[in-house]
């Protein structure tokens, strides 16, 4: 598995713009069908490209983009993994900063 989030963008506004462009192009390809005919279906690949392949991939990326830097996953050698917030992890590391003793 890769070290970083697979679908996340570098910033939330960039990810939201990609989503608006992707979903807008997909909706336009269907809604413009009566007016423009089959030519409007050329917007569908543009929408899928903006969404990086599928709407669900974009949604997963949105969750990863929002949680980037806030959630940390740590796994031990026995196969157990734990999800913690970045602040809780820092408090565990240095009890002198007001963390648990």
C-alpha cells in the first residue's frame, strides 16, 4: 500500500473545483442530450477525467483531503491498526505538554 492517500488532492478548494467540473460535465452530458444530441455525450469523458475515473473515487478523495493531517493510522507488528487524531498522538508522545501521564 502507498504511504499517502491515493485519491486526495493537495487542497480542499482544488478538490471541490474538480468535483464541480466533473459532476457538472456528467450532468451536462445527459441534460443537453435533447438540445445538442449525441454530441453532448462528449462531455461524459471530460467529467470522468475530472473525477479521476468515478464519482466514488472523488468522494473517497474528498474524505481523504478533509482528514489529511488530522487523522493518523498506526499499525503494530501483530496486525492491529489504530486510528487516532494528530493531536492525541502528539499528547501521547510528550506528557509534559499536558497529555496523559
